[in-house]
C-alpha cells in the first residue's frame, strides 16, 4: 500500500515564496490601484516582498507541505 501524497495549494504556491532558510515571503497589499496619489517611496516599498508574521506561519504547513 502506498502512502497518499499531500497536495500543494496552487493558489498559495503562486502567492508565497519560501526561502532556503525557511522564511515565508509575501507581497504587500495596496498594489492594485490608486498608486498615483501615493509617494514614490511608498510605491517602491509595495514592490518588495516582506516576511509573513510568525503568528501566521502555522497556516502554511498545510498549504505548502513540501516547501517547509
């Protein structure tokens, strides 16, 4: 009898990146529209990935089983 493999949630795999050290990175929100009224510095900050909060990391074990 073979063991059933867990499936990766493809939506999560497209939205999050896991680094070699195990950190989970995400893009910031507020990137879709109304960017012209924001400062250039703020717009550049939205284009960088940031780490997911430690309190939320336990949720990603099931979403991305083979990357953590």
